[in-house]
């Protein structure tokens, strides 16, 4: 699979979301989008939006055709864009409480649920740069163990 910055990826995400908060690409505001492509076909896309420079935080929205996009290399790229390129210290994902697949993905990637937005059905998940550092260290150890 190939991961690349693709301006059409945000529309691809919008087309796959069933979320009244995101009906058009404009709803993301200023954003950057990645496409995860296999054999010329987009398998998943990631939109980074809502960047808050003072807090060094960005929101992430992910849509996928298949869970097979979530390889270790692709996940590292998704996190690396946020933590290394955008230099944030936190990635936030806002997920509908009844969206079990998205909650499972967020939790499987290591996001921690911080709270429920009062008056909504939305859960706020966070992933910190320290989580990413630990994940990279574990991945490095696993590579060394496989090589031994």
C-alpha cells in the first residue's frame, strides 16, 4: 500500500461518513488529507483538521473500505504526519457513542477516551505524543526480536 497526500481524499472521507457534522469538505475547515492506496484504489483516507497551534493539537477523521489498511507501516505514517510533520502533541478523535467500529478502531490504535461531550452523543478520544513514542519504541523492539 502507498500513503500519499491527496486533496481528493477529504471528499472520499465525506462520501463514506454518515455524520451530520460533516456533510461537505468545507465542514473540515483547513485540513490536510492522506490517501492510503492499493493497486491504484483508495482503501482508506485520513483527514487532519481543527489544528489548534497554541495547544499543538489536531483532530483526525478516518474512513476505510477495509480494515486491511491498518498495517503497522500505515499506522506509523498516520501518526508520523501528525507528530513529526505537523508537530502536534495530541491527536483528537471525536466519535459517535453508537459507532462501535470507529470506537474499536480508536481504542485499537491506542486512543484513550477522555470524555463524553455534554449534551451530545459524542465521545472524545485522545492520543498523545508520549503514546506515539512508546508505540515506536515497542515496534523497534519487536523488529529487533524478529531479526535475532
